[in-house]
């Protein structure tokens, strides 16, 4: 899955388009530049807009910038892949991603998720901290995952408490349960696998 550390500031990438995608988890807000998906999450649109603005990204339609077709294409592809994933037809995303909304530690943490905890499995915050060579940073890992700007796509839902409890998820515990059941083969689309 292509991921760049930060595309903000390159020609044509400082303008974003936003959309709301209805899903079984609730509404997901998506934001994309012409090059990549920069946000997929549950925050209210006002909070998403504020987060984008802090990163120096401008919302399309407010400044007359071009590139709307490319941004729309990224959003359309993200919507199609999220739909396929949430119905059990896709296990890994193939989207261009930009983690410009993440801090350096959050970027390191969420970038490691797909390789560290594959589809259908879980791991603990402590195990992820150890894998990042920060064995005492389980809480910091939790904070970094809580700030994941690309929920669902970068699978922070696969990280659980030390006793296996479903703790903290931006979309709520019910969304985390849904995603883990889906990946375990107990959710929508399971009958076709």
C-alpha cells in the first residue's frame, strides 16, 4: 500500500476534497488530495476541516483550485475499496495514502500496522510498542492509534488491551467489534468466503 510521509506542499496537493461515506459503522468522513487519501475517520466534519487547516490543507471550492477530478477519483476509489472491505470482499487496501495529518510517532505507529497485525488477527498495545522498539510506550502507542488519520484503512482496530479487551477506538467499541468480527469471518460477506 503506497504511503508517503507528507505530500502537503507539493504542487497540486495542498487542496483537498471532502465527502461523507455512509457505512455499517456509521458515517466515515474522507478527505483526499489529487494524489492520495489523507483522512478516513469518524470525527465530525468541523473537526476534520480544522485538522486539515492545521496541516495547511485547503478545502476545494473555497479557493478555486483545479484538480477536482483527480481528488474525486481518489475519493471514489477509496469509497469503492471501503465498501468492498466492509462487505468482506477485500482484505487489504491498495490506495495511495498520505500521513500528513499524523505526528512523526503516530506516522511510524500506524504505518507498521498492516505488516505487524495482518487481517483477521489482533495484537496488544504492548506488543506493538515492543515491535516499535519502545517497550515502555504502550500508552503512547494507544494515543498514536487514537490519532490515526486513516482509520479502517490503516487497521488500528486490530490492537486490543493486554487482556484482549476491546479498548478505545475512534468509531466506538461497537465499530471495533464489527470490524474484528468481519475479519474473523463472522460478519457480513462471511458466507461467501
